[in-house]
C-alpha cells in the first residue's frame, strides 16, 4: 500500500514539474502583449497580413517562407496548414493552393518558396524531400525529388535550392545541373542552410543556419568570403549570429539577413561588411517574433514571414548605404 502511495505521489510531482516546464516555455517564447503602435529604428511598418478570413482555419499559422512575383504579389507558405496563400502588393487576399498530406501535390511542411519570372512557384517540403512546382494559378506542374530541401531561389534562368547539407542547382524544369557542398563545418560546408540569394553575376550568398554564418560563393561554388563561424555550442556568447535564416538581395546588391533568434534583420554589402541592423522582439506592428523569411519588393520595401506572430509583415527598411 505504501509503495502504491509513494508511486502516486511521485507521479503527481512529475506531472506538476512537467506542467511547470511547459508553462515556463510558453512564458519565455511568448512576446509582450500588444498595446499599441511602435516605432522601430530603421524600419517602417506598412501593413500586416494575418490570413483571409475570420475563422481560425483562415488564418496563417507559423508561416515560414515568403516570396514576391513580378507584379509584387506576395506568396506565403502557411506551414502548419500545408498550403500557400497569395496576396496582392497591398495585402489583399487573392488565392490559396496546396493541401496538407503526403500524396502527390500535397505538402507536409512547406518551408521556402520562390517565384520565377514566368510565374511558376517553387515550394520546398523538407519532410517529404521534394520540391513542388506550381503554375501561377496554383496548379501542380511537377514534383522534383531532392533530399530535405529547405529554400529555393530563382535567378539567372536557374533554380537554386539549399538542402540539409548541400546546394542543388536545376534548370527551371527541374532537371539537375549540379550539386556542390557537403554537410560539415569547414568553409564551403553547410549545416542546414536556411536562406539563399543570387546576384546577377551568379554569385551565391547563403545563410548557413546551424553553422551560424553567412557564406558567399562564386558561380562555380568557390568560397569568396565568410562572416561568422560555427559556435562551440548554442551557449557560445561569441557567436556572430543567433540563427541566420532568410536572405534577400536588393537592386544594389545589398544583402538582408534575417537573424531569427535575434528578431532582427542585418544588412551587409556584397563584400560581407555589415552596414546596419534593424528590428526588435514583440507583437506590435513593426516588431518581430522569430522571423524566418524575407523577400524584396523594390524601393526599400520587404515582405517578412513573422513566424511566431503568425503573420506576414510588409515594411520599409531605410539605411545609409555606402
């Protein structure tokens, strides 16, 4: 009897401790309550997108990737709902496509997204190890198999895709051209690179997520420069970034890197020199909470996937550039 009583008490204590840990995580990961508009230095909030209707299923839930087409329409991967939502340049709802599942044309967890000049939409599904290619109307064209793809980028007539440990380059029909890089910590290696941008010369810039660095390559995959280095641990106070994620490039070849855990956007020139940093954590318009994706819309305007605020934000980022 005493043994049963002891086990019952131990179980109750464990459940209380577990509930306490869950509550602590909720408190620490939850941003401050929204109380009104906020001004963030260097960043001007234009509008936010939460979904297309009043019902919970109509709302964005942990959006991850974001892209802009030639008409500045905004495409958002609604990750927890397994779909893509499309809005116009003013944030008005246009359409949605995709369905959650593991069959052809379905998605388990869509992450990165890119839109080509021809209107084709490329979506990476890491869990199902495939890249889905849709028409501009959201009709499935084909699926391209690739091990754990993370983020696509369309540039110079090619499709660049970061994966868990390498970069894959395809033509726009999904035919493999080449792969380069490997999983590791040396310069030129990758460890879950979460963002990619390509300039007109074919230079490739990659936010090397778990290696906590930004790497630049020429068109043949040779390292040009590196900012940051792999940390000894997540507690390493000397690490250059908290968690580099989305990456965008503007018309002047300035790079905009989303540092997710720092709730900031860091701006670099094409040589890897930091120009400035903007952003702060919170729930108010203009604030961020674990942002993941970023896309350039022109005229210093950017669309951002504000993941843990379950929204997309369109902002103007102003900075003094060299």
